[in-house]
């Protein structure tokens, strides 16, 4: 073969080989584009994009004057996209050190299997970290680990109104109180965003066509007034310390609307760090706990007797010189003979009330209790409310007729008791207590106005209610067992209560465990506010009568609330001759 022919042959082979290579390359590129393009494109898309949850801002809880009782502040949380974490073990060690979290825990999050393969595409590493920790993690710049902002619940006044507000868990879910009852309204709705991220998983922009905005939670406006709430909490804390009581509760209400201006319990807790307190401290005793009301209920039974026509004001009733043998009933420490009807209320005579019970009979006694709301939940929007206990008539014994009349053999919550007292102050109208005044959307626009009073029924006639205040309950303060609640310039009306509790071991009436209570309202001519203070199991050696252990706290609350509400001391209260001597003789 000649040299030229050989060269032509080699050139032909080279061209053929090059053609084959180009054909193969074209075929491979075609395969990539046609066969594997969709898979590779999806892989690249996943590497460049991630779905991020957008947390809504939880709604505020405000007092009646729009002061924040519970709000949310912005904090930062650490998350990871494990697809981009090249060395999970090293990342876990470094991030764990910055967050004071065990590296093993971080590594477990980074390597757990998820819906998009090993690690998933979005995992939390630490929630609500400190600003210093967030900055440190950001400075590390580990690809695949980033931060996102979210809200954390904050209670700016610490324990103020804690039992009403409740608290939230780490996922911002309501655990107690209004936070739990209205969790769905407060929480709002989570949003989602598909974001394009850089190699460190930092968002560059959001895909507008794949964005669901969050819906922030609604705001609750309460009837609670933070100033009156603080006064109530201070008063009962002092009472608990002074009388070494197991617990003390207080409720302040506007009797006309049923609005709860304050609801307080001690011991209490701080919802900002609820985990540091015993679970029992979170119980709202004002709605969950029941007790025999004792003498506190006498105005209700006495009013029912007036409406039934079995007694009248000024009527003299013989009180057996302190012991009524037929009913096995006594007036502790007192040997009352003849008392007028109103004096019997002022002096809190059990014997007089027992005789009224006999005159009324079981059916009317039972009807009277039900008319004032006992035995039924009030319907207040607070979780855990008890209905109390009013036994059906078939379970009443021979002694029930006299015992029920002065507050034994049935049980009530503090809220039921003050609601009944508010009916006397409100011309006999029983109004449903309310804790919620209104609801606002996230922009502050009104969603619901709940300020209107809801009348449940007419417990007693308007005439009887008016006379009960003017002719009996004012006298409790001026001459009777409530003298510790006298306030210069105001005509206060009130009723004391002292009840023996049931011993949890013997199931019999205890002679060492007492509940001292005090109901009060003012001003008598136009009641604007009623107060209840309950002192549970005070040290008996320091006092246990309601007029001793509970009345001073009620007085402190009224002294601050009346002028604060714009009710001036316009009335002059003249003490009747000898009233100071009567106060020295009266204990209950």
C-alpha cells in the first residue's frame, strides 16, 4: 500500500472513530435530556428549594382597659435541612456545643428518616434559643443549618391573673385557663412557604405561587381589670400569711352585668415558668372547688322566705337562748332569745334560719337554692367549672330542713356564691357571670361584642332584694358580724360565713378544718361592685370566723376598687349608739 493510501486509510478510521464518539456523546446527552432529565431536574430542584413553616403570631389577651396580660415576643429557632449537611457528626458536635444540647440528640435529628429520605427536609434542632446562641449558630455557617423566627408566649405581669389566663406549652398549645379554652382562636393558622435557598440553606426568595400566608390569632378582651386584680391578689396574699391558711380565693364582680373584675387564688404560679410550680397551684379554685357555704347563704334562704310569705321584716323569732333541742341546733357562743328577722341575719343565727327552713318546707327550700343557681354550672367561659351539689329531695333527711337553711348539706363554688349574692344586689336578677368582654381580629377590628348582660332568671322579687340590703345586710356591717368591713363614707352591705369542712379521713364534720367567707357589696343605694373572699383552713388558733379572717381582705379590696371605679365616698354612715359594744360581743 502506498504512503498516500495508508494516510487516507488512517484518516478515514479517525473520522469514523470521531463520528462514533460524537454519536455516542449525542446519544448520552439525549438520554440525559429525555430519559433522566426529569429525575435530575427534580433532584436539583430539591437541592435548591425547601418548604418552611411560617408560624402565626398568637393573639393577645387584654384586660378591660386594653392592657396586655398575655402576649407574644419574637425569638429564633434552629432548624436543619439534612440533605445539605455534609458531615452530620461534626455538625452535631459543633451545634450541640453552641446550644448546650447533647450532640447525640442533634445527630439523631439529622439522621432520622423522613418523608424525603434520610434526614427529611426540615427538622427542628432547638426551639426559641437565646439571641447569643442564635448569633453563634449563624456565625458557624454550616451548610444545611439555619434559623427561623417564631413567637413565644410572654406574661408581662408574672403571676397576675394566672388562674384566669392559664399557660401554654412549648408548641404554643394552651394548657390551662383561657389559653386552653380559646386555644384555636388564639393560635391562628400556620402558613407555608416554598423558598429558594443558597448552599447554607439561607432563604433567598419565596416562590410567590407556592406561598400560604399564616393567619394570626385573634385577641381576647377580658372583663378583668388589672388594677383591681392586683389589689385582690395583694389582699388575699396578706390574709393567707396572717392566718396561715391553706389557700385563699377572691372574686370581684359588677352585679349589673356579671362582669368579673378580678378572680384570684393563692397559692398561685407564674405562667412564664409554670413548670417550676406544683400542678396544684395552677388550679382555679374559684370555679373548681366546692364547699358548704355556711352562713354566707343565709341572705338567699331568708329572701326566699320573704317571697314565700312565711316571714316579714320586724317579726320577732324566738331563738331558744342558743340551743334548739328539737332540731339539735345551736348558735355557737351565743344565747339569743328573741330576735327580729333582720337581727337574726345581722347576728347570723342558725336557729332562726332553721325555723325559717321549717316554715318554708323542703320543696320551697330546694326551689330557692335552684333559683339562685346552686347545683348548676354558671356557664362562665372558664375550664373545669364544677356544678356544686344540691341533693334531690328524695335524699333529704329529717334534719335537712333545718341544716340546708343555714348552708349545710349542699356545696357550692366561690363563683356560684358570689353570683347568687350579685342577684340580691341586682334587684333580684340572676345574671350569668362573664370573663370575656369581646374578641378582636389580628388587626384590632371587633369580631364579637360580649359586653351585654345575660339575665338567667329572677331569683327573688325586686322589692325583697332591695329590703334585704337596706334592712338586713347593711346592718351586718354596721352592727353585726361584718364590722371589720366598715368603710368611712360608704354604706357597705355584707354577710359573713363560717363552715366546718368534712374531714377527708373520717368523712365526718371536722372540728379543726374551717372555711371562713365574706360577701360584701357597695354602695348600698346603688350596688356597683360585690366582693367574695374565701379563707380555706386558717390556723384555728389565729381565728376562723369569716368576719375575722375574710372581712379585712374584702375591705382592702373595696377601699381600692370603689374610688378607682369613680364611686366617691358620698354617703355618710352614722354608727348607731352602742354599736361598738355590739361588735365586741359578736364573733361569727
